[in-house]
């Protein structure tokens, strides 16, 4: 049996929430709070009975063993405790109770710019990160050219990183984390910031680090196909605990089953949503061209996905974007966005509805799940994974009298035609 490089025992992390405030308290509460704040500070010095502070357990009695050289995927819905676990493993924050034992140096990439000093240049941050990992200047220098080449930011190497775009940040941060020879590499969802070509390079580097160089990689991602392709082992977290740990295919199957049960909860009651919450999705219905609510979508027919929303305290928000993602079995099939389909600025106020109109429903028979995302001025306001399910039955998409070929499943149908050219020999052109 291989040696465990990561050992986590009865790990718990609590955050204390101040119960004195309330989202609906309004202006009067804000004025009272500003007057009382100095008194509250004095109570903090001379003692407080703690009645206004309530613990939120982000992790509770978690146990985990990771063997050297493995690549482990960590999945779960927003708020499951994944990022908290990685921050504890990276020594960014301390646990409330329990223990962590790491047998090797750790490099982590948890969010854009983690471990970078904004006033220092890219060059200086490379040496700073290496020093934090305990490497000598000579060791860092031997890897320097390789890091710069991988990151593709050579032109801006002597520019303070505070002037970098988020994509440049991630390029350099990943290059540093992956090339300074840590025994343990921890990567959160940040790779979603980079472009597709760079993501491909990162995936290849993580595969090399694990399989060829014998390093241990912990990867958190909502991109389940990525987890499936990279990781033999997967850990599923929910409400601060591990609820499944084993072969990746089995754990992802468990995750999808739990998602099916969540869609039965009314959206207004869903507590697994994340975001600032100034605007929230409160309902989603599927309608036909006449506006009648449908139980099933039919391939080839017009479908309207209607998203009801409400804003906090009837406020008005500008520059909003509503997005829907339709998926099945960890694969995404359709992405809908108000920003992509129209360049108009979307303003929402009080409550209303956004209708996404799909002239010809392009998916084949099956049950699909829908994620919803709302942002305002670049800030995430509301995100719900597996908000609702959509049942689809086959229809005459092409108007040819045929539904589909025998054995075809889970495909996207596309309007098309064909023609035959007699006597042409241009297949190589």
C-alpha cells in the first residue's frame, strides 16, 4: 500500500456569523449600527456573552487520506466545503479542530493571484513564490525560463502584476505552481479563467506531474468531464462532509442522482444557491409558442424557457446578464445568454420574467438538467446548479417524417441540407 502524503483527521472549520444584522433592516438599522459600533467594540474588549454570534460549520469531522502520486478530483455543489478544505490544506486558514498532516511541499492555485504581491513584478513574484515553497534562488533560477515559456507573459515580466489581466494572472500563477516542484499541487476552479488553449496546456502539465513525476494533485472543478478524464479517484462533498469517495465514475453517478432530488425543491426554498443575492431566480417554466406551460419538450418544436426573477427591496439593477446551461450526465449541451443573443443592456427592477426562445428544440429524447446564472455589473448575483429538470421526447426536427436514426442518443440536432455533385473529384481540395 502506498504511503499517504495527505492525512486529514476529524477536521472541522467554523465561521461565526453576527446575528444582529438582517438583510431587510434598511436605513434605520444602518444608522443605529453606526452609533452602536463603538460600544460593540468595547464589548469585544471587555467580554461578550456570544449570544449574537452563531457558528456556521463549513467543515465538520472530515477524514481523508490521499496516497502519494495520485490525482484526486473533489466535486460538490456550491457551499459544500470544497474551497474551505483546500484553504486549510494550503495553510491559508487554520482549522477550528482536527489535524492535517502533509508529507511534502504544497503549491496551491485557489483563486486568481493567490500568493502574488500586486506591487511586485512577475519576475519578482516567481522568486517570491519559490522562496515561500522553501526553494533556493539557484533552484528557482534553474526553472525560471521554463516557467516564463509556459506562462507566455514574457513581454510583461517586469510589469507589476496588479496591471495584469485575470488571464495573465492565472497563466503565471499556474506556471509557477506547477514548475517549482511541489510534492502536492492543489488547483481550484481558477483554470476556467484562462483560454481553451492554455487550459489544455494546464491539463497536460497536471497529467505529467501526477503520472510521470509522481506528484500528488488535488483538483476541484465543476467541469465533470474534466474530472472524469483526469482522475481515477473522486471525492464528493456536501454540507462540509465527505459523502462519497471512490472510483470517479461511481462518485459522479452519486452526484448526479443527488441533483435529481434537489430539483424537486421549489427554487425560492433552495439554500444551495450562491451569489450576492440582489436579484434571484424564483421560478423557471417551460412553455410552447402560445405561452402554454409544457410538461415535455418535443424535438423540433418551439420552446420558451421562462425565468422568473425578483430583486431585493424592489431595487433596480443595470447591466444584468441571465444565463442558462442545459446538461445531461455531466455533459453540457446548450448555453443560453442574454448578453450573447442581444447587445442591449438588460435592466431589471422589482420582479419580472426573461423568456429564452428556442425556435427548434435541438435535443433528443431524455431528461436534462438546467443550471441558472445571473450577474449584475460583472458580479455574480445568483447561481443555482440543477435548478430544474427538462423532459424531452423525440419529434420530427427536420420535417422529413423521421425522428432519428436507430441507436442515436444524446445528440444535438442541427438544421441542415445536402446535395450531390455528379462527376466531381474534389474531395482532396
